[in-house]
C-alpha cells in the first residue's frame, strides 16, 4: 500500500497531506510536532499501511503546506485544529484514531475533546496535557507569555529553529545519535527558512499559552469518555519529559504505557519498537470503518 501525496484547499489554505492504506480500514490521523512535518511519519506510515488507513497532514507554514502571510492568517493552535478537522470532514473521515506528538497534542486534544464520539483511540508520543510536563525548557516561553515584547526571550526561542537547535532537538538524550538521519533537520530547515517563518514560529510560541488553560478541559474529557490510549514516550526528552507522560495515569483508565530511553523524536531511534506497539494496539482497539 504505497503512500500518495495530495494537497487540498482548506479554509483558503493549500494543505499538503500523505495518505496510505485502504479507506475501508480503521483510520489513523498522524499529527506532527514542531519544527517538523508529516515527514516524521514516513516510516510509520509504510509500516501501518497494509492494515490501516493512514493520513498525515502538514500544518500551514510547515512542510509542504502553504505558508499564508502573518497579516492574512492566524497562526494559532485553535486555527490548526479547525483546519485538520475540516480536512477530515471534507475527506468524509467520521471515525478515527489520533497520533499526537508535540504540537500535535494541543491540536489533537482540541479535536478529541470536542468530538468524543469520533475518536476510536489516542496515541500520545511526547505531547502534553498536564502542567507537570512543562519544566525548565519552558522558562523562556513563560517569559514570552508574560511579555510578548520580551526581546531576550524571543532571541532565546529563535535558537531552537536555527540549524544547531534543530539538530539538538533530534539528537539530545538519544542513546545512539548515529541512527538519526541528518535529513530530518535539513528538511525542516527548508520550510523554516521561508521568508517570515521565524516570526510565524514566534507567534506559535506565544500562542502556546492558550493550551495550558485547556488542560483541565482535556483531563475532564479523559475522565468522562475514557478513551483508549497508548503512550509511547521518549522518557529522556528535555522538552516534554517523562513526568508529563506519567501524569496521564491520573485520569486515563484505559491506558497502555511505554517509555523508551530516548529524547524528543522517539520514532527516530525506537521506530521499530513503537511501530509494533501501535499496530498491535490498533488491531485490538479499532474496528473497520
């Protein structure tokens, strides 16, 4: 089941997405993190496509999706979630599982908590729904949330998507950095170097503050609807550390929990192991469309 590549205009923006598998089989929607794109799921898509329908969009300003000017588009997590949900609606995908990674968590938890009857399962990989998961890494973000014009915070944050900062996100606390392809951060750099993209990233860093007040709402969703959840987490991630994964145990009853001794992009160093867990989980917990 080969991957195909598509674009579709959603709310006036050309959205790129990867798709593979039989549409009559259970659907898994893969939501990428910062500073990457659907490219991060290239191997996982191939592994799952024989048994599932898989779709992975790029957010506006990321990967191969259009980058509207800041003056004409609100770069917010609310807007991203609306675009992803509209894409799914237009593709007539009514029931689906979500893979939530990094930025994919606030995008996906908005969708899940507002459309609980559409959700079959949730797979969480280094994405946050609890303040326990926001440790030292988030100090310059908090400074920016307090003062949007804090130049020192903005300068610190801009280093995260400079070449060395990109490489760091992929290789920090990884047991064997030689297995992580440099193509990852080189491909990310392509979209990050587009004119105005640095300001777009800063706008999203600032908007991340809107996610934290929604954590209690998402936690209530977990308690009320008891979604089937698989956690496959890099426990040594400095951005979203393992303590953030442990926090889900407070509210999620139907939880399968796996930590791996690696960093942020866990698929890069434990892709085979995580892919096997996901396939097994989805085969047990989903039904045909």
